[in-house]
């Protein structure tokens, strides 16, 4: 800006000189015209110089701004490096000679400082993390470990520091099992899945054990023989302490009807032949089954046909386990057989 002011003053002086010389009031001559042209050229030259100065100053401002930014970046990098160095120094502290304080997980750490100041100045204290500004820390499960605490005392003029070793001992507690019901019900044929949620306040690794008949994933696919009541215990262990969650499981019976096999659905015999129907009946539940066969065959499954029995018959086989009944029908055809007449005797009429 100073450069701009000097140039403006020079322009004004040149204008004033021109006026004083009287040329301003004279009729223009060739000399005065030349002088005016020279003055115009000088003014144009001054404008170029001013423009050049503006550009130079803009460049200088940009350079100054870049320098400031570089200084800020360097300061930030220096701060980060300083923090990293401080962390490394903390890790490298020889703790063998430090005063040791011991607490257990979930204990409240509350440091009380005794200080002597011969000048009897007011002393303030600061504490490194994890303590707060008052020198307190509420520990929790999972905080077990060793911590180097730096205490700084400041009387307003000078400071002094002291480091101590804070040891937080593990307070083991058993895992916690949730997301299970203590009473469960199911039916035969159901797939039962146990999905416990297990947490450990100490953040220990936990092993879960499922009871038989469940597999290692907590799954049991029931069948027709699974009916009954089961007292189960799901266990969780962190290697030191165990916990159980007990379940009473009731699986209700689902009846499986009997099954009729070994018989064809249609039969053909001739008059005079014997009809035999002997079904094979099974029951998966092991229930006692009553089998009946409709007439003309009968429950014994045997029918001796005669020469007058030709025709179509539907024979029904029924199996009853006391809960469910199943049937099987047989289409029976008895073909006619013509028997020639027999002369069985002769007498006088």
C-alpha cells in the first residue's frame, strides 16, 4: 500500500506542476501537445506499474498464506508425534520402582494426595487417564490390568510430577445365560432348537454345553418315540466358573396310525376255491392293534367258496390301535364254474 501512495503523490505533483507552468491556460501548441502526450504516456506507465505491483502483492499474499498453512500442518504433525512419543514413553516406563496401588474390578479408585509446599501456595493437581480430573475412576469388569498414573502438582509457579502403578485385579464372575424359557412344550415330530444368549461380565471366552438328546448346536429332531418329560440343564463355563439354566421340557405324544401291508387290492378266484387274506399290520408306537376282516371272508382271513358264491365282493380290512383306525379294501371276484348235472340214482316210477 505504501508503494501505491507514493505513486499517487507523484502523479498529483506532475499535474500541479503542469498547471503552475501555465500550459493549462494557454492555447494548445505543438509543444504543449507533445507535453500532454508525454504526460499520458507517463500515466499509462504508472498504471502498468500499479497493476504489476498489485499482481506482485497478490503473489506475496498467497505465499504468506501457504507459509501459514504449512506452519499449522507442521504444528499438527508435531502434536500427533508428541502424543505418540508420550504413549511410547508411558509404555516404556520401568514400573519395578513405582509405588503400587491395588484394587479389584468394580472398585472405585479415589486417590488422595498429600503434598508439602514450603511457600504454602495453593496447589492444584492433575491426573492422567483413566482417572478423571478429581483423581477418581469407577472400574468395571474387563478393566483388569496395570496402569501407570502420572500425578502433577502445580503451585502456580512450578510443577512436580509423580508416577504410580495402579494394578486392577480381575474379579471373576460366572457367565450369564438368557433367551431361554424354563418351561417348554413340543410335540412328537417337532424340531426343537435351543438358542441361548451367553454373556460374560469379564469378557472371558465362554463354552456352552447342551444336554442330551440335543446335539452340540442345541438342536433335537423328535420322532414318534420322543414323548415324555425331560429335565434339562444348559451349561456355560468361562474356564473357572460354571452356570446352569434348567429347563423342563414336555413332549406330547402324536399317534402314528397302524399300517396295513401284504395284501393286494384285488383278487380273483373260482367257485370252489379258497380265499385267503392275511394282512401284515405294524404300529410304530408299539400300540396293540385289533384287526378285523369283513364278511364273507371273516376275521380269520379264510373263506371256502361254494358253487353258488360267484359274484363281486368288497372285503374291508380294519386296523385299530385304540386311537386311530385305518382301513384297506380288497375287490374280490368269484368266477362262476358250471358243474354238469350228476345222475345219482334210478328207480321205477
